[in-house]
């Protein structure tokens, strides 16, 4: 990808104001690199064990993202860039599942490839794709942290307007 497009992707990610803006960029990047896409996806937020980032129930349009984990990342990194990179990598992973790449051995290298093509090797997204999103939380006792369990929530207008992380 030409350097000016990489620069544009970085700017878009760093200024994204929540799930739907990160999501738009994810879809744009996948379209560009893999020439694939799918509309009408829905995002749900739920509090899950912290070893789980997100999942895509096979045969649905849904992605379920671990709200408790996103909130811990937000609190520990205190960086919009890292938080958005983290959300990007999780959404990209589940989106690729939704596009028909079922196996982890297919999805993981593709998450890395899309990130590298669109952001460059050294950028946060690519590093998270390479080392795993949990590399951001190294040293935190995830097994001992307990997030309060709230009700599952749907992100309204996920495919459309702006949606901030915290309600
Ligand atoms: Zn997976």
C-alpha cells in the first residue's frame, strides 16, 4: 500500500471516536486488501472472562466483544491509539471469521497481513496482530481481576453513525 494511504489509515485509526468508526476503517481495509466485504453486521458488548476478546457466532451477522476487557485496556493504556488498535485487531479477527475464514490458522495470518499492508510493520495494530492483543496487558493478573457482569448490550448504529466506547 502506498505510504500516503498508510498515513491516512493511521490518522483515521488514531482519531476514531468509538466502535463504528474503527469498524468503518476495518471494513474499508479488508475490502482493499482482500476484496471482500459483508454488510449488516451487528456488534454486541458483553462482559466475559478476560482471556476471551470477542467471538462470532457461526451463521450469524453478530460479533460479540468483551466489554470488560476493552474497559481494562482503556484504563491501563490511557491511549486512544492503543485502545483503537486493540479494538481494530479484535474486530478484524471476528470479521474475517464472518467472511468465511473459519479456522484460526487462516484468520491469524490474515489479521497480520491486513494490518501490515494498511499500517506498516512497526505500527501498533501490526504488533498486536503479531504478538496477540493480550501483549498490551502483560503483567496484569487477568485471572484475579473480576469485572462486574452487566447486561449484554447492542451497539446501536454500528454500521452507521458515531458511537463512543463508554455510555
Ligand atoms: Zn478466532
